[in-house]
C-alpha cells in the first residue's frame, strides 16, 4: 500500500476499526483510476455492460460545487451523503459545514473508498471527528452512528455518479436514515406526551400489579401449538371465518382494539393484550361481560382498562428499569417486547408461549380500502357518533388518511398501498422478526418482508389439546394468596413512604441547582466573566450531582418522568439553548434545562407517590 493509503487508513482506523476493516478487505481490481485534464484522479467502474466515471473527467471539484450549491445554501446539523466516490464532494461539504455538525457518508462499495485512499490525499479528511463513514451498513449500524447526534436539521445529498452505478441501493439507505430521524422525532414527541402518564399509570396500578398473576406463567407452556394474533386493521372482518374455524385449534390472541369485534362474532379469544396508557383504551372494555379471556395488561396501561375488563387478568413486567423496584417486592412478572404498537406485544407474547406457527391477521399496517380501522371497532364507531351537519364520516376518514404524509409501500397483492410514517415504524418492527413459522395471513395491507404470506384458506391447522383447560390450570396454580398480597402491600407502603421523604429532599437540592444554573447562565452570557464565581457555582453543582447519585429509587422514579428532557439533550436537540451567544453560554442553558426538568419531574413524582400511598392504604380504593 502507498503512503496516501497508509495515512488515511490509519486515521480512519482510529475512528472506526470496523469500517476500516471492511475497506482493507475490499478488492479494487474492478476499479481504474483515470487522470483528469487537471491532474486529479477519478474512478472508472463497470456497471453491467457499461463503463462509467463516477466524477467529471475534466474538473471533479467544480462539478461537485455545482451540484452541492443548494445543499450548502443553508446550515444544518446533519449532512447525509449517499455515495463517496473519490470524495471530492465530501471534502467540499466538510469545508463548508459548522464545527459541531455531522457528515454521515453511506457508501456501498468499500473498494471505491480504498481506491480513493490510494490515489488521493485523504488523511486529513478521515482525521476530522465530524466524519462518519459506513460501508454497506445495516439499518442497526446506521441507527447506532446517528444515535446521540443532533439531527434537528438534516439534509440528504445523493452523489450522482454513485447513484448511477447503484440506482436501487442509495435511495434505500437514504430512506433508512430518514426513517431513523423520523423515529427519533416520534420518540421525543412520544416521551413529551406520555412520560408522565406512564409513570402515573404504573403508580396507580401498583396494588393490582402486586397481587396479579405474572404473564410468565404461560411462557414456553404451548410449544408448537398454533397461535393467531388478531389486530384490528381494516381487513380483519374478512379473516373472521378463518379465526372462527380455528378457535379450538389455535391460541387466539386479540389486541384490545379487536377484542369486542371478535366477541360480536361469537369468538372468545384466549388472551387479550392491552398496553396503551391512554384512557380511550378503556373504552374497548366498556360493557364487558365475564368470560374465559385472560387480559394481558402492561403496567403502563390505563387503570380504567384494567378495572373495566371483567375477566381474569395477568400482568407483564415493568418495561422501565427506573420502576423495577416494584418487582423487587412482587417478583418478576415476565417481559414482553415493545415495538410501539399493541400488536407487536401480542406477537411477542405468542412467541414466548412457544407457539408455532404464529399467524398474523388484521395486521394491515396500511389504509386498506381507504380505511384506518376494522369496521365495528370502537374507533370506527366513533366516526358515526361524532358525525355533525358539517363533519361527516367521509371527512373524518379523509382526515385520518391525511394526518401524516402519505407513504406508498408494497402491498400484499403485489401493488402499492397507502401507509404513513407511524405505521412504517410498526412495519419495520415486524419485518425484523423471522422464523420458519412466521405467517402473515392478513387479507390486505402492507407486505411484511420476513414473513411467509399465505391466504388463510390455504392454512389447515391440526387439532390441538384442550387449550382453554391448560390456560385455566396454569392461571389457577399461580394465583397469589391473600396473606402474600397483604405482606407485599405492607412492604410497598413502607418503600413508598421512604421514597416520598427522599423526593422532598431531592426537590430542595434541585431547586438550589436551578438557582445556581440561572446565575451561571447570566455570567456566561457576558463577554467578561468572573472566573472565581464560575468555579464556585460549578463546584456547588458538582456537590449536588454527587448527592443525586446516592438517592436510589426516588432518583430512578424521577428519571422516568423526565425522559423527554434527557432524550432531547442526548440526541443533540437545542434543549433551550437557541438564544446562546457562545458555546459556554449554550452549555449553561442546557444545564439549566436539565435541572429544571428534573425539579419538575421530582415535584410530579411526589404527587404520584402520595397517590400510590393512598391506594395501598385503602387496598386500591
């Protein structure tokens, strides 16, 4: 290897040994370095029967500046480049972007980068901490490199020569990168909307959680028994005959949205899964009558849903490490995977049963026939109830279809179908699942890569032993005695009382931290600063930080209520620092943002813990 390569490679290796290893293993025999009229080098590659140059053979730098004109007209926090070539455009971008921005390069062929290193001086480029290079990355690798980096403003740049060579590849990796940013934004929005509701629901459900049968009693108890997971997509009603035919041959697992639809058709599912924290989900169980269905409730589910369901219930484990202290008292309940939708929990539950095959129905993940939900679901019925003279059902349905930008994806019938970014998150989750017995029998909707697609009339399930009896026996053997319940309630009351006292002490410290941060912000906003005062404040804040680290469960409880604040900072969003006049001022503003969020979370936690204490004292009254 020549000196150009050695210097560039060593710099890249320091930053990312994995990517450097891919480049070292690449074969450059299919790439020819062609000399331009100005003495530069550009790569010539074969694409099928054609031979193409990835850059201008006259002046690759001028060419790059021309096609980058629009992309460099604004200032962004993230620059995603599809295709490296010999890197002329990437160097121009790096010279033009802010010092705290990120340049993420997605390149399919490691040999191109290797050839570029051999023929150009790129050692300085690959020593820049703003540069991230990925070679033929997986979706997880893209997510890993983007995690914790600001993407509040992002621009996507497709290198023309690279895209000519691999026309199908680069649009797909750009889609993956865009999807990650959208998911991150959705996560922050979700945290903003639900973080306090999650902790409130867990707290209010604590008495029920302590006395409930754990979901894990069913894990691995139904190996190789078929399971049908019933979601509430628009095509569900077309699958009703198949579900009815196999209700004694397979474990029927409904989601809360599909539960009453099945019961209206005379089908009593074996299990119903409910995870949504919002009170609207309790509506799915209004008027419920006692039956044999067992509710699998997430501890974050709204307490009204648990109260209104009239049958037997079990609880899944607490999904947040910050609230696991409750399971220290009750024992572990068994975890279910979360993919953003209740149907992902239902699918994971089927897998944990040991079921095989697992058959999806009503899992459209798209607006099949222009509908958002199955006919007869609670959400569908609300469109009838809410009709007015100037707001009819058609207008309501159009609003649901247009609430988020339209995305067209491959449909089960081989055409294209309308979905949106929210459902794309669930679709991506289902596409990552894989097993021999993974079957999608949904009649319409999005095609799920990784699943075997079969029409339900092509599926013939063998007879199974009495599934309902086995479920009942497992449940009854795991019921908790009244004596054990009383003991756990007493222990929980003692723990909560201690946490309330700790939360009040924590609140005082955080109030002090906010005041100190306010002073620091004022000092850092000035050109001339009192270094002694700065050192004093930083010292006091460090003392408070050390105190916070020793506060155990109450700190964890507060941590759950401020996940949006933490996520905003760690993912590089402004976090209240938009008005900063210097980097130091921005740091001070972010510090205040964090401490104030923690203080508000602490005050909220005190209210919630007090409510838990009351419920434990009166036996969940």
